[in-house]
C-alpha cells in the first residue's frame, strides 16, 4: 500500500490553492457584492415573514 502523503493529489484543492489563470480586475468585488445582496434579500424575506406571523397572532 502507498502512504497517504505520496498518494494522488486531492480532487478538491485546499485552502489558498487557486487556478493560476488571471481574472479581470474587480471580479472579487462583484462576487462579494452578489453574496451580500443575496444575504440581504434572504434576511428581508425572514423579517417579512416574521412581521406577518406576529400580526396574525395579535389579531387572535
């Protein structure tokens, strides 16, 4: 058997190992912006659902 240290490289690269191809400037910013917008939309939906549930429970 072959020791793990000398086996095949993992299929998933580790932290800090990225492709060496050049990315256009601002790509990381766009990715972060999309992630932030997604989180804001999700939180807004949660808050809206909570407000609706609270209003319905107060009427009863």
